[in-house]
C-alpha cells in the first residue's frame, strides 16, 4: 500500500462531514499543528508560505494607495481601552489580561491587543496637529488575541495573524472614501489572487464593529453554503477622535476633529481558500497564491537520464514556482501528496516522454491531462496556470450563484434554510427586531446589505412592513 | 529662520552627550514615537521601512540556506517554560504574565514569549519521529516581551521585533555547523548591507544564553566606543531534547536525541545603524538599507519647467528608490530634513542646471558635491551609491580598529578604560573569577573570544595564570 493512497483514505469526505473534512485537510496538508496552548495554532511552513504570499501581494496593493506600515505596542493599558465606551463594551469580555511583570504586580493591568484602535488614537493625538499632518494612512501586520470560547484553525483562534489599517482624515467624505476604497482593494485581491468572488455590502447596526459608525464587509460563500466574513472596513466618523481628543488646526486656523477608518483581513483568508476550492483529495490552491505552482514528478526515476531531465525542466520553468519531487517514494504516493497539498499542476516526465520530447501536465482542479511537447512547455505551463486561475474563480462564482435563493416571506425563508444550503436574498425593514426574529427562527444572520441592491419586494420578509434594503442572509462561520 | 536650521539646532552634539544625541535622532528622524505603555515604542513609517528592508533581505539569505518560516503561539504556559531548568531561571524573572482571559482567572498562568525555545521544542517533540524528518530548519519573525527595568528605543525595549530561528538536527556536528553558518549569515549581512563590520566569536560561560551549551555572537563597535551585541547563535546540544523528549529513530532503528540550535537578530540592528553611522546632522543610512536612496530637491521650483524636470529625473532613476521633495518648504529646510533622515544622496536641480544639462549630487556622509551631466546621471548615481556603501564600511572598520587596544596587565587595562573609549584585547585564563573582577574594576564585560585569535601574551591579564584565550572586552549597551 502506498502512503499516497493512505493519505487520501484518511480524509473524511466533504459531503459526509464538512467540518471534519476541513480539520483533516489543515492537518494532512501540513498547514497547521495544534499547540499545547488552548485555541492557539502553530502555522507550519506550508501554511505560513500561503500567508506570506497573501501579505506580500496585499501589502503592495496597500502601498499603491499610499499606505505606510508601522508597528504599535502589543499591550493596551486598561484605562486606554476604556476611553471609547462602545469599543470597550465590545472587546473587554474577550481579552487576555497581563497582571504581573516578572515578580511584580502591575499597578494597572494591560490587555494583549484584540485590535489597536485605542493605541492608534493615542498615537494620532500626539502627532496630528495641523491639516498638513493629514491624512495619516497607517497599517500594521501583527497578531492579536481574542479570548474565544470555541476555536477552529484559521477561522477562529485565540491568537491570529492579521493586518489592521488605521487612517485619519480631515473630512468625513475623505474617511468614507477611504473606507470604501480599502473594501474594494480587499474584494479585488480576493477575486484576482484567491479566485474567491466577494459580495460587498454594509453590515447592519447589530453586526457592525464596536465603536464604528458604519462597517462594510466582504462576504464569501464556502463550499458548504455557509458565509465567511472575509474582511471588514469601518468608518468611525469622529467618535474616536472625540473620545481621544484628536484635533487639528484647519486652513482657517480652526480646531477640527479628524475622521477615522480602520480595516482588516486575517489568516481567515487561508480558511476561505480551503473551504471554497478544496475537494475530497485535499487542498486546491489558486496558482497566484500557491507556494509551489508546479511539481515535477519523474516516472521511473532510477532510469538513467530521467532525474537530469526533470532538473533541466525545473531550470527551464524558473519563472514559475517549481519543485522536483525526487524523493524515493512511488509516483502514486507523490501524486497523492501533490493533490493533498493542492499544488496547481503536476508535470509527469518518464523515459518514454523523454524519448518523445514531451511531458504530461495534470491540472489539480479538473485532473485534466495534457500531453505537451517540450518545445512549448513554458508557454503551456503558463497557459494552464492562467486558465486554472480563471476557471477556479468562475467555478466559485457559479457555485455561489446557484446556491443563492430569494425568499419573499418567512415560509419560503424557512423552507430554504431547511432544505438547501446557501445565501438567501430577502427584503428588510431595517428593524432590529426582525433581524433577531429571523436569526432565532432560522439560525441565519444578516450578512450584509449589498451595494448592488435588487428590488425583490416592497415588504420586509419578516414583518411585512415597508422594506428598506435587500439583505443577504445566511448561516456563517 | 528656516525650519531646516531649527531641526539641526535641536540635536544635541554627539560628542557632548551621545545618549541624548541618540534619543534626539530617533525622535527627529521620525523613527519612533514613545507610547503610553512603559518601555514600549511605536515604530513610525520611516523606522519601520528600515526594519522591512532588513527583514526582506535577511529573509532571502535565510531561505537560501533552506530555512522555512512558521508562526508559533505568543503564549507559553508556565509548566512548559519550566521544563528546561537553566532556561526558566534565565527568563522567568523578566516575563509578562497573563492571568485572566476575559472575566475568568486562568487555571494556569501563561507568559508572553520572551523567546520561543520551549514552544519549538514542544512542537518538535510532536512532529519529529524519524531521521527522515530531519533537519528541521524553522524561523519566525515576531515580537517578544522582556520585562526590562530600563529601556531605550531599539536597544532595549520591553517589547521588540526580531526573528528567531530554531533548528533540529540528527548529529552534534550538524548542529554546530548550522550554529556557525547562521552567525556567518548575520555577519555577512551586517557588513554587506548595513556597512557594519562585526567581530565573530564565542561568549564566555557567564555570558552565554540560558540553556545553551555554547553561544556565538557578532559584536560591533558604536561611535562612542561601546560594544553592541548585534546577533547571537546558540548551540543547545541535546539539553533541550532531553528535557522535552525529542527523539528520532535513526537508520539503524535506534532512538536518538536531536541536537538543536537557535539564532536571532532584532530591531537592535536599527540602533546599530544609527550609532555606527550617524553624525551631528542626524542619521546616515547605508544605501543598501535606505528606504529612500536619493531625494531630488528642486531649486527655485516655482520657475516654469523645474518641477517637470525633477519628475522626469525621478522617472529616469526608477531603478533606485527616489523621491522628489516638491513641498513648499525652502531648499535649505529640505536639505536639513534629508540630512536628518540620513537619505544617502540628494540631487539638486535648478534653472541653471537645467540650462547646462546637469545636476548636483551631494553625498550625505562626506557632503562631497559632484556636478554631473544629465547624460550620465544614472551611471553616476549608481557609482556614488556604491562608493558610499563601500566607504561607510571602511570608515566604520577603521574607527573600530583605531579604537581597539591591547592590555597586558590590569594597570594597562584600567588606564585604557579611564582615558579611552573602545575595545580592549587581552588574554584570559577562562576563570569566571577574573571575568568578574575585570567587570567590577573597570565596568568592561567580556564581549567574546573571537574566532580570529591572537597570541598577545601567555598569561591572563588579571590573575597572571596561564592564558587560554584572547578576549575582546568592552563597555556594552
């Protein structure tokens, strides 16, 4: 029995138990290892390489819009966390408290940052004086801690890696513009690089960030039909500025409060990649985010010349991220490992291929095989990777669209929830009571009021009073 | 009065008060801002950009030696920290303790990592089983916390950014080889990129890392003659492996303990750059680490065509990191800012220069002015940057060498300490009593036993018993 076969057998089928399939994949593809610290995961090299690729490409996107990186302390004194009322109410119940330094008890306890609005506000109140100091467009890549009750790798962990952008602007308009701009950067990145289509919209009052005046979100549909909030962008108005006294002198020499935003994505995105693209053989990585884009697998590699040809091919393909699997495992085992790890293509090359000046390219997503002449291998690899990237986005989009339903009344709503998986588009009066009732009756939450509104009906799906917005509803991670 | 002049006036002279000069530079060059958390600094965009450049280039150096990045939890349960006796004794007095999560008291308190040996060992004991699993060459970029009594930006702060490499090997030889290899990577990086020459050597038993069997170090001399330990590489032997039970089955099917190493550099390196290269006008950055390599400063920029020419020049120099200072400040002010921020060269371009098809390049370190024809500006900029990089290294080396003295007895030793600043080379018997006595009498500590030994004398500088090693001694940060 090859280990490859065994690897595959060990994964639970995704249709049988999606949650277990997910856990199997993150472990068997060696993305993470559980640690002895409750709710904290170890991100292994292959998982971290995916995050590094996200960071590298997204950081360039940020910088292209004028954002600069900084690093803020990881601790927040209790008094600082308490300065903005809504914010502290939202976060205080779920922070880790440092009470002792060395052998001494601290005079004031500090929490490990769950998010850094308060730190940035304190900083901004010291460095912003005049309209010349604006805007401030700062971001940091760091880890944050939230004392979650139940945790899952990448999706919800006590400590997680993320970026948090924090900006300060002279006007409300500018702040709103930046809030939307960063949401667009996120959505564009997810579609272009991760091959995940996003629904952009606004969160309800109930679902918005603690302390924000409005929260925007990108929502993706996972393979099991559930929603994953994949990134958020908040407009704070001047609420934090008033709490932290961040004022500047405008051109007319008058004191004004700044307007602020914050926005973040996290290692959750790795979870999204797994749950949108994965299949029963493991991970499937979009070529643009894959740490290894092609695995060359020599067939009959002990035969003279085969390994040399494989290395030669690797050199020819140096503009891609390519590796040769030259271990002493069997080809079948290597195939299974390459599939489990979601490497976009494998290139099989054996004695007969060499004789015929050809190689076999196998796509990970469709398993389509292409017999390719060595003379045009660079072009073909490039074409296959591009095609696969585009196909993965289209497949995810069509999966989402075919799992999106319309409900005009609660009977329809409950029927869909009971018999199908996916998103429900339904009208809403904007009364929180209806939002709560829907959640209680169906388990679905309001995911967002999408920017692209449709006039499905003129009445609220729940109370039948006049509707204000179409909302995407769904069960969520 | 131009603000430029004022900026310069505000710096303390380095000969008058080096510590105050340092503090002035980190603040005025906008590298850091103090935070309201004791001993924690905010790294501002310009300071963080230097660290990003260090990370980017050093990370590539690591990866070229087969190292892979991971991410480990930031918390260490108390019982895990206590597993290796020397290690816990070294670190427990200076850690931050988390005792509460949300509103609940933890059953076992956890510290914020001061370093992650214990976490990596716990991880390795789970994933290493066979000789096929070795070596493991892992690294992480993260922040760590040490409850320091007195702190200084970049040099010693409660929280700081660093990388920590942790490797596991089948044999003692392989571990020792890796320990030295990473020290070489550090020293080479510092010379090549930061223009800081390093003395490579071994730490004494007293100065070695808590839990290590041997510690190697790179030591640099700052402008004030003091030493800065700039990076360390530790060989743990199998001490941690025994404490954490990290065993593998070798080729003969026998259980063996692994041999481990760890190695790290931190944002301290930014402090080293400041203190080795800075002058009374502020920072001086080596071209290879500078976030901005050239600042184009238009002269008489309101005159038609001047700004256009400046932007045109920027486009032509796009293979360098170039900016145009097109603010409405005066040229003198811009010059001072460029000098304060240590931007390697400025390029002055005014109406007469345009007429004569030329520009003026001014080197930050020597202030040398070069009148350069526009026809060869790319080549000249490249030459000047290369020359400056090389000159800075040579200047630092000759400063160090001319501030390194030999002492054959304690009278000479004390005389040098009293009247000069710098390193002292002296022989040592390897008895800790002498090391302690020297420290008490002179304030100098043993920096390292350099790999390049010299036979200065055959007797210990202190006790006159037979000497074993030549040691570099010095006052240190």
